[in-house]
C-alpha cells in the first residue's frame, strides 16, 4: 500500500513509518524539513506541509493522489508562537480529512485518551475532539485511535518520567496514587500497523491501553529500575501548593508541564478498557526491559534536571557580577585596574563596560537569544580574563577565595551548556 503519514518525524509517526517500511509499504512523509529528511531517508517520498498554514483541502488534494491510507499523527503538547492547538489539531486536520473524503481515501486519526469526552475542557483534548467529531461526519472510512500515555525512547512524556525518576528524590503530585495505564511504543505501532493491514471497513474508534494499571508511584519505580538506578525515594507535594504555582506560571507566560491543564489531566486520569484486541500489549516493565536502558539513557535522564540548574545558576552569576561591578564594589574594580596601570577615566570606562557586557549576556541567556554566541563569548571572556590577570595581578591566582581559579568550573559549566544546545538544520526525531 501507499500510505501518507503526517507528523512523520514525530514520536509515533516516525516509529510507524519505520515499521511500515519494514513491512514493504510505500511511504509518503509530510514534514516541514523535506531537504534534510530526503537526504537521510531517501526510501521515503517526503513532501512539504505546514500544519500552521495548510488549512485548505485544495492544498491537500494533489498530495493525496495515489494514496491508499492517510495517517494523521500530528499533535502538540503546548502552544508555541503560531503553533496553536486550534490550527494544528483541528483546522488543518479537517482540511486533510475533507481532501481524503473527496478522493475516498481511508483515514486513521491518532487522537488522545480523553478526547472522546464531550465535556472535555482542556484545549489540548478539545481540539482533538473537534477534529475527531468532524471526521465522523464524513462518509469516508476511518479509524480514530485514542492511545494512553505512550512510553518509549524519543517520547516527550517518557523523557519527563525518566528525568523525574532519576532525581535523588522524586516529587509526587498529591499522594502519587493517580492511576495511569501506559502503553509501550512498540505495542502502539504493532496495533496501528495491524489496523492498516487488516482494514475493518466502515467507521470505528479504539482505545489503546497498556497491559497494566499503574499508580504514578509504580510508574516512577519501574522507570528508575529500567535506568538501573538505586532504590527510589519520594516526596509528596500537595495540589494545594502546585495550583498557585501553575497559575503563576501561566500568568507569566511560562512553558513546561506545570500548568492547570496538566494537573487536571493527571487528577482526572482515566483507565478505560482497551477496545482493540487484535494485539495483546506487554506489561510495561517487560516491554522496557526488552530494550534495556543504556548508559546514555541514564545520563540523559539525570542531565535533564541538571541542565536547568546549570543554566540558571550561570545566568545569575553574569547578571549579579554585572550589577556588583557597577554599583556595589567599585573600589575592588579600581584597585584591580590600578594594579594594571589603568586609572582615571580609563579605569572607569573599563569597569562600566565590563559590567554592561556581563549584565547584557545574562539577559540574553534569559531571553534565549543567540545562545551559541553568548556561551562562546562568555568562555572567551573568562579565558581572556584569566590570562590578563597573569600579567596585571598574578597574586590573584593564589588568593584563598579563588576569584580566578573559580572560573575553571564556570567555564566547564558553560561548555556543557554550549554542547547541549540543539543543532539547528539537522534531522532529529521530534517527540510528539
């Protein structure tokens, strides 16, 4: 069969693409990164699409010529810029469904667990529900799939669970007894492939659930064991404390998982029975251990929590240094300048210029503006400062408080931030 997959570079979409290729199908992958993907994966026919803009069926009709099945695997967890829930999960999918209906092409819509509730309030689920309901009104044959939390390498949820489980003490929301029924990515893909290859006809809707119902405490424990880390320890954080923090995060425009929608989804988590019985999923622990964690998995899980601590501590140092140099400890600055032969306006200019640069670099970090250049400049400045001190005030190298030697760990931390920046323009599996 010739199968078109939207979200083909996403978590579920890419795993599905690989399995369908292995099964001998022809794949058309929709992406915004055609050139890179065509270069790396030439066995796939890549075409350009943009779910923030492609809201007309006329744009999709030529893309669907000769297609047997359409799989919509596009989805976002949070809104960013013009990537809104409404455009990506409702309006553009509706345009795609209309085009598929015109050409009488079977459709699989990968929705989300809970998006079949007509009273759902969270935008993430509501926009999925709107697209699902519209697809059901069309004559075209379709399957709507509601997967539970999908666990596997490359998944956003998996990365979050791994990083939380890898902490010295894992925080629990409330008592940690919320019920979830995660399904491994391999079982999810096996089920989707079976649906495609054994098309049932008509219209159907399926819940894809894992083999076992787990509490969040049990899920974190299984995850930590898979990472081969020592016994897990927990700290319970009451919802009464998290709600104000979520409200504050939303008001200041903060990103991440600390928001009211996420808390609501966890608090109201459902574990309905799986309705697709052609494939029997494995218990999560067994599914994970069939592909054991590597040292890289454990390192990544731990560094996910270390990275923000490193980022904000270094940001603080540059802003604090800029402020103290200009306003709180001018005498030390003038003394250091004088030891190098700089006095008067030359010393004043150097002090305030240095303070302004330090403060500006710190603000640029907060804004995440040109971070590659910011880190490179910071490293160069620190190395230049250490070299200059050798000639201006070499005694500072032996100072018991280490004003110079403390730059070594600061440089190492900045190099860590530089090396962990995403490499733009390259293909990486996008977790969706």
